[in-house]
C-alpha cells in the first residue's frame, strides 16, 4: 500500500480557558504528521454511521499502528479542513504491513489552532 494521497496532521484538543472559566477547546501543541491513502467508504459503514447521527466523509489509512483517543484528537488535512476521528482501527494491509485505518467525520464548527 502506498500512502501518497496526501498528508494529515493529528492534533490533541486542549482547554485554553483560565481556571474557573468556561471551557474553550482549541487544537494545540505539535501535531503528529502522517502520509495517508484513501480507503473505501462502504455503504454499510456509511448507513450505520447515519443511524448514530454521524456523517462519515472519509476512510483513510496511515502507516504503523497508532493509538488515538477519538474524543480528544482531531485530524486536519492539507487544505486545513478538520475532521473528528470517529474510529481508529489497527489492522494490516494486503502485504501484511501494520496500518491504522481512521474513519473521519467533518467538523461543523472548527477549532482554533494554537501553536
């Protein structure tokens, strides 16, 4: 499998608000950067997500096995579009190499990115 469809950055969501103030989630810190390849978004996966009020837009694969907290990480593509990671699956490709398959849902209200 080649990972030549693009690059993606994975940020951790953090709270930028002062103690005792209303939470202000932002994307901060140095992101994990990965090359990726698009996978097939199957009909079953798509309609199962719709039942859970999720609109899955992409399925991508990145090399190696990575762990992501789907509630605390956001994927950002090269065009700065942001995606919620709905599922991270550790698996192997057709050549037996370790990959992580990410199921992505576009975020409506995007987070600010803080260096």
